[in-house]
C-alpha cells in the first residue's frame, strides 16, 4: 500500500458543536472553540430538546404554556451565543429528535467536523456512551470529535495535539481516517504513531509472532507519507491482545492528545452496529483519556 501524501492544509471551515447543556457536553466546548480559532472556522451551536409534553389543561392555559416554551428556547439560544461569543458562530435551538435535525444542518452547512461531549454509564458489562453521542458518531458522514467522561480538563494541552495515535487493522474502513490524521499531524507538527493490534494468537498458528510483527511493521511504515520526518517523528508499533484495551494502553503510555479511528457505517438499518463500531471504536471513545476523532468510511 502506498504512503498517503498530503497535498494541502486541512480545511475546517464549518464546525458543529452539539450540546444539551450538561457538564459532559460542555466539556467539549473548548475543543470546538479552540479548533475554530486555529483553523479560522465558523461554529454552529446546536441544542435539540425533546418534544414538549403538555398536561391536560383548558384552552385558556395553552397560550401561557406555549409562551413559556418560546421563552425557554430564547434563553437557550442566548446561552449558546454566550458560549460561542469568541468565535464566528450561529445557533440553532430546536425541538424534536436529535439526529434528523443534526443531519439536516450537517448537509446544509457542509459541516467539516462535529464536536460532542459524552457521558459514561457504568453497571454493565462494557462501557456505554450517552445515546445521543453514540448515534452521532455512528451515523455522521463527516469526522466526529468526541470528548469522553475520562478526558481531564486540560484542553489547551490536548488542542496542541503534539502526540497523535492512529490505530488501524488495515481494513478499508480503518484506513479512511489516514489522510485526515496525516493532515492534522502536519498542521500541528505532531508526533504520529501508527498502531496495529493483532488478536491473541491461536494455538497452532503457523506464523510466528515475531514474523507477524515484522511484516506488520513494514505495512505500517508504508503508510507513512514521504517526507513526514521533516515535520513529525512518525513511529510504528504492533501489539497483540484485545484491540480496544491495547489502543487505550498505548494511548496512555504515549501521552496521546488525540486518538484517530476509522469506523464502518452501520449496516442492517437504523441503529445497527458493526463489530468494529461496537467492540473497538465504541469502547475506545467511551473510555479514552483524550479526545477521539472518528472518521466513517
């Protein structure tokens, strides 16, 4: 496979910041603002409320209830304007289901990046994401930057993006993120590590682990663009074990400021999840200690 060449600086012109005004969502705000300032981009702030439900009241009370709902929408719009006051922006406050509204804005505004924060939930066999954030990074056709619940509050350091980790299994889906991570690394003069995680070796495997590692390192090195050493320090690494666990371990050891993953589009209808999405990208996004950038093939 040929190395990816970067022909031009990455262009982020339109960034969408989705929020429900929760602390988890607002943790992503500095990243939307910081990236907008760095790239000269405009931010579209979006808040979508669930459809209002009104108790059974007489006709005389309905105008007051509708007026209260309108005032709430205005208040939330003012909040968004204040949050984004330091960058060029516009805001949308709407009522309904999140994904159809967000998707319409993405298509209309030609959004280059979605920034979203997410909460984690415990008490189950694997980490879960807030349902809204999960739906966004599953379905979005543009890259999604997710700030998870374990990301420390040090956006200035993370936004410098001095250490980037790109994990790939060499599938078409995972490699979809390669041009973007290379461009970002060049833009930020970052150190870039390319990682492949092989599953645990099966008993009786004919290929020795050392042989596999060496051949895989060669494949990883072939992905590094020519001349990359002029603007970064590209490194390649091969690990064996559970994919999500190893990606997270390497990210911590590296002090990664950003993890980049290519993900597969859902198949089998709305809400369907691929193996890659559920068992790898899903876990990494939910548990990472730095922001995660997902790019859908």
